[in-house]
C-alpha cells in the first residue's frame, strides 16, 4: 500500500494540492482488484504478523539470518555474481562470470534478506541490502532492461531464446525481490527498477499490435507479476501474467509445460521446479479471476502429482535426466533427484491451493514437505545444502556449501525466512490453523482483531494448547484446526470441556462459538510410530516399509547402527519406540527397536551350509531431515521386511581396501569398490563414478594401498547412460601399476574390452604394487564412467 499512497501523493502535488476524488477512487479500486483474492476461501496471515517462538522453527529462522544469509552473500562475492552487476553497471571493468541465469540467485538472496529484515530489523541486513540494490540499479539499461549475461555477453540477442536462456525467469525473481524489499523497507529504489523492467516486458510481449508471442522456458514471472500487480495496483501486470499462462501450448514441449494449453493440463510433466512455479502462478490467477477451467486443470495436475508421483518425503521429480517427472509410480530411492527447489515449489504451490480451496489435504502435503523433503536440503550448521535428496545413499552423497548452479541455497533462505506465513489463515468468519508450532499471530476475523497463541512441542509431541483472544469480547467466529492425515483419534477440549474432534469434509475440526479473552483450546494429536507402505505399483518399495511418527519421516544411518544397514530388515512384528534425544542433532526424537540382519554367506568360512540364521540387532532411526550431519555412511528410508530383498555383496577383492582417486570426479568415487553388483550399465544415482562433464579427454582412476598387494587382473563394469545422459563406454583404456614413484603399463597383452551390462576382465602378468590405475580415453563428445572396478590377485 505504500506504493498506492505514493501515487496518491503524486496526484495531490500534480493538482495544486487538490486530490481528485475520481483518481483516488480509481487507484484504490485498482489496488483492491489486484490485491484481493475474492475466489479464494482463505487468506493467509502474513509472516510478519506471526512470531514463531518454538524450539523447532524459531532457531532455524535465527540461523538462517545469522549464518545462511551472510554465507550466501559471500558465495555470490566469490563466484562473481555480484561483480557481474558492477561490471554491467560500469562500476568495474571485467567480463561476465558464471552461468547465464546467475542473476536470479542474487535476487532470491535479496528477497530472503528482505524477509529476514522485516522480522528482525537487523541493521547489518539493511546495509547489505542497500549495497546490493545499488549494484542492481546501476546495471539497468536506459530502456529498463536488466540481465547481466545479455548486457555483457550477447547484447544483440536479447529475447531471442526464451525457452532456454531464462530472461523472464530472472525477471520474475527480480520482481519478487523488489516487492519484498519495498514491503520490508518502504523504499522504492528496487521496486522502480522492477517496474521499469516489467513495463519493458509488458510492451514487448502480448497480443496487441506491435507485440510478439513469447512464453518463458522457466516459469516464475507469472506469480511474480501477480505480486507486482498487488504491490502497485496495476491491472496490466495481472493481465501480463494471464497472457503468459494463456500463451502456453504451442511448442509441444512438456519439459517446460508447453505441451498443451494450460486449461487442458491433466497430469504433471517435465521439469519439476518449472511445473511448481507455473501452477503456483495459475493458482494466483484463479484466486483473482475464478477461472473454472484453470481451477479444474490445477486440481487435476495436483492430484496426479501427490497421488502418483510424489515421494514419501514430499519430494518430487525422480529423474536427473530432466530434473523432473517420468511415469506414474516411478519413485526410485537411491537415484531419486527430488531437487530441493522442487520441494520449495511444492510448498509455494500447495499454499496457494490451500488458500484457494480450503482443504486440509493441501496443508498435509505442505507439512510433509516442510518437515522432510525440504528441510533435508539444509544442514544443521546453516551453510551446507543438498541439491538433490535421495532416499537411499551408500555414503557418497553430501551437502555442499555452494553449487555452480546454485538455485537451491537461496531458495532455502527465502522460504525459511517466511515460514511463519504458512501457519495461519483467515476467512470472513473463521480463523484457520494449518500448521502447529509455538507461536503468536494477529489477524482480523468477523470484523474484529484476534490474537491467537499456540504452545506445543510439535513436531515431537502432539499436544497443542491454543489461546484465542478477540479484541471484542463475545466475538463469534469459527476456529478451524487441521487434523493431520497421519493422526488417528484426535481429541479436543475448550476450557477443559470435551468437544467433537472429528474433522469435517475439509479435514478441519471446526469450533464455532463466541470467544472471549482467556478461552483455551487443547488439541491432542496422538503420535504413534507408524509403518508406511507404498502403492504396489512403486516397484522400488515392494516388500519395504518406511517409518513415520507425527509429520516426521525417519531413516537409518550407519553412524547410529553397528550393522551394515544395507543388510538390515525389519519384520512386521518388530516393536519400535520413540526416545527423546535432546543431545542429538539439535534435539530430536529417535525411533529405537530391534531388527534382523542378513549375514552374507561370503562373510562365513563354511564351504557348505544348511542355511544361515539372521542375527538380531538393535537399530536407531533418526529424522530424515537431519541425515548427513555427522560422519558419512550409508542411509536408507525404505527398509526390507524380509531377507529376500537384501542384495548380496560381490565377493571381496583387493579393491575393497584401496583408497580411490581420479583425475576428475563428478559422481561418487566410493561407488567403484562398494561390492554392489550393478543391475545394468545404465545404473546411476550414486551407484556409479563418472568423469562428466569432461568429454573426449584422457582421464584416470587409481587404487592405492598402504602395503603392496599381488595383483594379476581387473574386472571393470562400464557406466553408460546413452539416451538420458552423456556417458558411454570409452574409446580405449589401459592398466598401469605403480613402481616406485612411476606408473608403468602392465604386460601380458590384456584384453581391453568395453562390453556393456557385464564385467570386462583384463588379466596381465602378476605384479606386486601399492597402486593400480585405469587410464581411459573418452570418446569424442562423450564422457564415461564406471559402475564397479574389481581387482584380481592373491
């Protein structure tokens, strides 16, 4: 509204101090038309009207502002992202550095900083924002255009490759940052930059004479334009968002959801993050227009997503090939992509669907994602991140401080900073509580101000105490409390008197009454340990079980369990209990019990046997979202219920005790000697090593031992992902051994084969050495990799 009042003041000055009533009315009407959501059942209570006071989210918000924010700004300094703006603005000399969409990371960090400043008023955050805003403003061209890549690298090719080059995507994140900055500070500098750029885009794209067709290859600008319309009261930004949605469907490309007009979409396709952002923007439009065809489309796509294509963690997009969706029930665990940004997109889309339709099922998904698939993307230290979130690891997948494509860290930053905005909602005659956590919120319901206070140890305990205080005693409205999908037999009292706790068709327990100061509600959501079973069509999870308590999903990590967790199975009769561990991983509830471990025949000395009895073993499961915060090791979410699903190890060789190094590492070194039998050469997802994105080069991978070993051959199982990636069997290879400090080629005329889906054995004259390596010539335009490398010898 500050923008609206600025416009009113401009009008006042332009008319000699006389405010023209008609202009004022039009401005107010425009703001109402673009800011209101008349077709949504619920309005969210903004995050700056919610104070989180719990032991779960509040410390994370503090860590986000104090650790993640300065860390990410520092990463932008070190990687040239901020300097690109300085160069584009003529403040420094130099060349563009990084990926063509790197501007978007700066914008997302600035958006997150604005949210953090809005709730903390920390001067150091304001100072950093001022510095970054100045750099961005300097980089804007005279016509309003701003994109440092095109300004510095391809100034004559602006708007020539919308499907690939992300100009509109970057513009969308600029707009979101500008609106957030304006709301947090009341300042216009960045907002004016965004308005000038949006005006340029609006003048270029559309159906009017002199305009051209265009849709973004990476959606984001649609929802951003809705925010800009709301901030400025300008209907044309809403119209432009509508245009970008309506223009979909001409290319036939499902990668960026352009296979059909949006009104004909029924199932989810393509790149996961792009899809989430698109449908979030569509939901924004539906909330303002009531478009029934669009509403039908996004409901259909939502159900396809959550009922057939979502991981139990709430993660979406199983495939690394397209960073997105494949076929229904294709949900592999060890190769799961489940990008952190896609989980964030699910929250953004889901929150809009929740407000639009007022159904607890959307809040259930938001909760599932927040406590599991999203939060796993962020370390307890606040400065390391997962890009992808597998549900099984051999111990080779770890969070990183930054990425070349660094979209995920700033997305985590901006979501954590506004997390309170997902807890509450308000409608004309009801106050809605979607999520539980100790907090205080203020809003307006039924024409009166209301303060609501929650006190709970959620998500570890299901008792929630709620105090409702209206400004006017005796105010009548409903309190709607979500009963989570995982909860059985919820109970509720009002002022110590029991009330009906069965949820309605919308999934909410509704308490309609006259409220007064001192009214107390107590909701009890029993948290038993639950066994989760997947749909039978999910091949990866047949005969397997996942563990959940409350909203929290669990996993086994090697660090907590003495047995090899790859050999552990959990019979249906196994008992589990919840154990509070305030000393562990920042304070968690673990699950403890007894499982069975399959003892591999290779670990026994008997030549013949009648069978091997499994051994009982104590197990500890920890919340999935905190895995990989300690020493590395295997992890698994889905556990076999019988020994038949345990994969036998390959026979041991000298490779097992070797240290592994390589000329270049993209995928895991640890995979080559993990004794797992590859299913096929195409098997990836942590089960292979590769040199991608090196192509046509000569590379090497080496084993080294502390003491000399006698070796006489190797077996190599080549990795090949033709059709989905850029690795294939190499052009040629050879074996070298370490003699003193020199590498020498082995003798004995070994056969250097490159068959797929099998081990390629190459034997040579025996040598005793402390090192062995493969020297590999990659095919032109192709990379290569290895699934398993075994060493033969005495």
